[in-house]
């Protein structure tokens, strides 16, 4: 990982010096050593400050929409899940491919409180699927089964018990929307929870409304969630948000053969259809 | 308090399920209409909400129906290939599939939320569908999940 | 203020008695650090060695996250019941100072908030001093301290395995802790030594007077854009801040009646400052970021005469973007203040 970071700094500085890009979106050291900050480096000499390690817990693609312009090119340091998020944004026409220069880089996972993030344990795409250049060697990773076993254990519970577990989890939600704000796929100018005419979700922390919020956000992520885990790392109340998102991603994979953010030329799975789609659940 | 949620529904036959039915205007609503005109009998459990197309049905509607106190939900549209708007029901089918999987995963019992394709000519089929869904929801009992206002704030 | 020495066993008896006659809330281990839970036995209480305090601050006892105020149908309204006698055990001095601030903000100005006032009347806050501040703590830097008694009914300082030094701060505190021996001079020494050791661990200092003067001329400064860049404008910092007090009021239909709720709101949300006309004076994310810093160190000084940051460090711990308010202050001091 260290050599890759050195190489990244060199390449970033070169790209800025050669004016290939007007700025590079990357990580800068955090203050407490726990969480790095995302910044836009615009001067070649500042590229030295770029870091990339287990404290870089955000999905950097979130910040792309803040900095991408109608002209010019912005560089972005993108790991596996982040590159997939960029693909999702491209599929959804949020900006033109030519407006970003992707410095792809392999990832060994990020940590929260010293523990490898659950989504990193479960990650199947540590290397970027899209890039303008690849920095360093690809990351090597075995595919673990631990998280998947946890979901199976959950599914093995009786329905009422599953509901009770989720309610208990979701009862802690204080509707801070950190999950939504760190997610690159959540960019609606007016989120459904903020809609007023009509009001879609109640704004209190009533258990029913908290459940609707989480169920609907997961549904809005169908075919768009790259399972980076930024949401569950951001949640200050420790709610297992990825549990909902994983189930939805599984549905999309099994029913439509689609995986979020791997094929830029494909359409978002929920925006298209196949006349032969499975309909075993329909009476 | 104003309202008493005393659901001591130990006697299941006393329980009359409330089922919200989203029916697409061109096929399912017409099918329901045909059932009515033909004097076909089916339980008075459904509360019909007419929508232009099954594609209009946002998963929110289904969740809000449960929040408002519905014991079950039925969503019905044109058969695939016959959508009045050509592709509305195809798009809806994907959405419903994902919603259905997620709700079941969360512990909402199979049979609470139902999806069907009923055409304008299928009056008897519509009546039969309502009979089956009502029976299933009756078996499941009153719905508590997502219901708003039973325990108050719950915190 | 009266002082006493009690044993852990005596404390257990007092707390468990209160748990029986009313409610006792204390920190227990949860999915994200410590949570407030109603307990009936002292054995259920977490030892609080992992994190410096509960994730959700003690403000939730005076100002709950989501509170039904009343219900009405037509013209008939029924107010919600205020919780009965409650003892909240394990409040950190930073949260205590915050409680004092909230009382000044909500109750000691006219018109007094009746809901906060009623809750305060029914609640006893028993604090535990910090002998081991965390790296995110800076209470001392903003005028507080690891053994501060502000806002609390009593403050406990564990001296050793058996003995606890108690400072009784209010008459209600005296209800719990009277009839106990006074501390000996050696006990005072011990407590003072623990306090000094804790204070030494906190290095960050803010001259709040100077900072206010700097902020008075900082509004238009370009530094906010840069500081706010990593911020994603979620509400984590504000909702979990012990002194943040903004709320929205919403009426929601609940099966035949309408329920009026007060819910925590955040200046970081876009909708917070949205006008009905569609105009939003804080449409820019940096404007919302700026508002939080301004409110903590300038606006509340102008409103109630004090800085509202108590240095608990929750915002630092929960920020998903890695923003540290201490660094923010340092940058402002340097770039705007020229310090």
C-alpha cells in the first residue's frame, strides 16, 4: 500500500503540473488519526500531502458532484467501490466521462475504530473497474463468506423475530441522515424524506417512520448501491444499514443479473426491463 | 384517549381484514367493475384506489397503506405485454419484485402484500383473487408491523 | 455546596431504591458506544471505560429527540404526560454544563418552555467526574473541566475501589446524598490530585473572548469554503451536540387524531433555513457549516451570554468526514485572526 501511495503522489503532482486536470480529489490526513478528510488538491506541490490508508473511510465519489464542472477535467483518486460509484453516476448521466480523470488504485479495506469495515470484508471489487490510469499493482483479496453467513443467520429467524431485530436496530435512528449524505448515489436535490407536498414519510422518530425511511432508502438503492459501506460507517448510532442494502443488491443480482456500477455502457437495472423477468411472486 | 386499539382478536372470525387495493384503470379496475356488474360475490375487504397504471404505484403507497392501518395490500395491473401504456407494468414488475423480496426479508409475512395481473375481462378471476387474498390475510391476523399510532412514540 | 464520602455499596442502595420508586437511567453498552437505558440494578450499568460518555448526550432527558407534546381531535387537546421522577446517573461534567446552558436557554428566559421546565423538575442528574479524558475531550479549553459541577444535582468522583467523593450541588441532590460523613482533608487532596491529572491530559485551549471577536468579523471570509469542503452536511454533529437545541414542530395524523411532535432539527439540513417562498439564505453548504461554528462561539454568547461548546468532543468522534472543530478553530484563528 505504501508504494502505491508514493506513486499516487508522484502521478498526482505530474497531472497537476502538466495541467491535465485543474484539481485532484483525494484524501488528506485527519486530525485525530481516525478519519481522513477529502480535499481538492490544486497545486502540484500539495500532492505530497495525499494519503490513502485505512482511515480513508468515505466514498470519495460523493464529492465528485461538488467539483465536476461543465468544462475542464477533475482528477479523482478512486478505489474499487469508488470507481463503481463513478460508473453509477455516469450511467445516470450526472456528468460526462471526459470531465473526470480517474486515478484508479487498489484497496486493502478501511477500518472503523481499528476494525476492518464489514463491507470491506465482504468486498468483491477491491480494484477499480474504470480508470484513466491504474496506480501501482492490483490489490489481491480473498472473498470471505463471513458477512454472508450473518445474513443467512438473520434470514433463518422467524418473520416476527426478524422484524423485532430490525425495529430494535432502527429505533436508535436519530434521522441525522449521515447515511444519505455520505452516499454517492444519494444526490436528489429534494430527498423523499424532505418532500412536503405530499409528505411521504413522517418526520418524527416514530418507529414506523424510521422503518419506512430505511426500507425506502434501501429500495432507492436498487441497482445503485455499490456496497461500499460508507453509510454504515457514518452512522453514529451503529445501525446495521448494509443489511437492508445487501438484501436489495442480492435481489437485483439474482433476478436481473445486474451488479451496480460495473458496466458504464449499461442502463440502470430498475430503469429497464426484460419481458421475461421473473414473476413467481405475482399471483 | 380517543381511540382504543384493543385488538383482542382472539376469535379470528370476528376479524374483518382491511385491504387496500391499487388497481390500474385500464385492466384491473375494469375487471373489478365487471365483477361488480356481474353481481359476483366477494368479501367487502378491499378499499380500491384507482391508478392510471401499475407503474404509477410507488412502493411508498404500499408502505403508507400499512402505516395507515391496512392489514393487507393488493396491487394489480395489466398482464405483461398488455399494458395500456405499453411498458408501465414491466417497469413496475421489477420494482415490485425488489420491494417484495425486501419486505419478506424484513419479516413482513408472505401474503400481506400481494401482486397480480388481472385483465378487464377477468371479472370472476378478480373476485376469486379477492376471496383468496382476504382469506390469507384473515389467517395472518391484524397487521401490526409499520402501523403508526398503536404504541405511540415507542421510545 | 455540601460534600460527602460514600461507599459504592451505599451508592448502589440509593440508586436501586430510586429505580424502584421512580425510574433510573444509566449508560449501558450498546451498538455505538454507550446508550441511556432504564435500569433496575447497578450491575446493569456499564463501566464507561471505552468511550468518554454516552453517544446521545443527557440533553435527551430535558429535550428528547422526538417528543409528542399533545394530541388533538377537533378542538379537544390532551397534553402528553411528563415522565415521573427520574434519576439520571452517569452524566459527564460536559453534559452537565450543557444542561445548565439548556436551562438558561429554554427556561430561564421568558417565555419559559413548559415541557423542558417540567422535565427538569422531575429529574435528578447525578454526574460522574472524568478521571481519564479521551483524546477528543477539551472541556477545560472552553471554560469547563473534568470535575465541573455545573448543571448537576450531584457530582461523584470515584477515589478508589470503595470510596466515592460526592459534591452535592442542589437541594434535590441533597435528597439523595445526606447523612454521610464529610470528606477528610486527605480525601480533598486525593480528589484534587485526580482532577489535576485529568486536566493535564487536555491540551487544547480556546480564548473564547478573543475567538468571539474574530468571529465578529469572519462572516464573509473565504476561509469557510475551504473549511467546509469535506463537510457533507449531515446532522450528526448537531443532533449529538449536548447544547444544540434546534427543533421542528410537526403535526402528524395518527389514526383519527393529530399528534403534535417536537423533533430535533439541525442547521446543517438544507430545509432548516428554507423559506416558504423557496428562497434559502443558507443554500450553500459552507454557509450551514459556518452557522454551527458561529452559533457555538458567537450567537449564543449574544443570546444568553455564554459559549455553548462544552468541549465534549462528540462532534469530533461522530463526524463521518473527519472534521475536528478544534482544527477548525485553529484555522480561523490563524487566517481570520492573524494569530
